C-alpha cells in the first residue's frame, strides 16, 4: 500500500514521484494500491486503475491553497476521515505486506497505526521534509505551544515507521536517537524520476512575449519556503538583456504576489503561467535553456527538490540559490552541472546567468553529465528495490 496526499492529476513533485514509484512497482511485478485523499469527489470513495496501478481515492477536506489554521485542522482530521472511509471499501479486509507513506504531510500517523495493527506489516516512511524544524528556521513559527504540537505529531509519525528513508546523508544526523532503538532502520532514499516522452506542452514559448530569448525557467511551488523574491530581483537586474527571459510555471501562496511585483516593475523579460500537467513538463523544458532553483537560505535541513530532478533529466544547466554547506550544493558543484549561490545578494546570480547564457562547449558537456547522473542516482528502479527490500 502506498499512501500519499498528492497523486495525478495533481502536478506537484510529490504526485509525480509517487506515480513513478507505483508504476515501477507494477513493472517489477508487485501489486501496489495507492490511497490518496481527494476533495470534491462526489462520493465517499472511488477506485480507478491508471497504467496498471490501482488507485483508491477517499473523500476529504481541502488541505492545500487555504489558510494555515484551516489546513492544520483539516490535516489533523485527515487520518481519521481516511480510516473511516477505508472501512467502507473493498480494501478494508486486505492484509498488507508493506505500508509505504510519503511525508509531508506529517499527520498520517494514526492511519499508519491502524493499518499496521490490522495487518501486522512493516512500514516505510518516505520523508522529504523535516517539519516543523524548517518552519522555525524560516520564522514561520516559533518554538512554543504550536511548535510543540507539530513536534508531537511528527514524532508519532516517526514512531509508526520501521524504516525511514531520508533524502540526503546530512538528514540522517537528525534521526540518530531514533535509529538507536530496536528494529529501526534509517537510510538515504534518493529522490527519483522516471524518464518521459516529449509529448509537447500547452505553453508555447515561441508564441509568448519571451519568444526568441534564452529561457531560464522555474517550475514548481512558489511558497514561503522557496524565497522567490530574489528571482524577481534577478530578472530586474537583467532586464536590459533582450536575449534572456525568465519563465515561472507553477502554483503556491506567493505566486500572485510575485506576479504583481514583476508587473509593478514593468518587467517585459518575465512571464508567469499556472501549473501544467506533469506529462507536459518535458515538452516545456525542451524549449528552455537553463533551470532555476531557490530555497530560502535560512533552511538548515537538507533538501533535494523535485524540480532539481526535472531539470537534471531534461539536461538543463542549473542555477541554484540554497543554504551553504548543503548536500544539494555539494552535488551541483561536485558533478559540475551548474552554479550555486548562497545568501541574499543578487549579483552572483546575475553573473551566473550571463556566464551560462554565453556557454558553448561547456553547455553541451553539462547536459551530458546531467543525463549520466540522473540515471546513476535518481532512478525509480533503485528506489523501488530499496523500499521493497525492507519488507523481507
């Protein structure tokens, strides 16, 4: 069983990853069932089979694109609603061999407890965010009652896991105490992405106001954690370059504010589009020149964003602004696949963009190195084999 809050037709990195994981499980002759909470379902539950994967959708409250308070309340209720809905489905009496769940959200703990109690199976937590720690780093919450509440919820989730797969080696330090306990297995589970065909994209850059420019693209969430203002400042600093354009595609709490900021500055080298179907991403990136990646530098936890993998598989040189001494920064530098900046100053990013825009031979070499790296480290084949091995 795979449990996730995101699954296609959603277009988030989590949705794409879990789709690729489920597909690969089917390819390796397993029989995964994906359970995903879904809003506006019309009934308490529905099942569908998509590309050989059984998907069980359980009706739930909205937990995305809403206020922090409502999101917290909705996520708190989420596992209990899912337990109630699941009891009414044909999957209720199945004895599962392995329960795998994706975090965020941190609130699936009670659901995992109920499933493990009924099936006596092992469990695997795919942990992509260490929350609430990163929210404290960014000043979204302070250490106090709210932090303590989230900490208790997160710790209960960790208690339910037999194995935790973190996404970078540095994340393992946070779980040293957890890993010392009996029957606890801690490991690095790299992010993964399946190769996809270029089926084109609904976004046609040649028909946009950025036509004819070398496109530096940002694809994905535009929220507080990303610290996106520096990207608008970067575009502003290069508005005199008529051969360079900045494309932002996605969704998030900061998107409208960023868009208005660009409009107020009359930036004709910037264009925003809403998120597109995940199957169109390859077609979009094939029209672009380089990928932009930003995480607020106050982040102390290490992160390998899904957009990093999409740029990697598309062969786009990467210009990243992240926290210093992160595994991601080291990877980009060691593999020589882009440029990395730390801090709030826009000048180094400005210089990087101009440098990359002027590349010729090195540009081709970067694309080759990226494709080799993608296959070596970030294949869903490896991820599935690693996860399934823990159920033996």
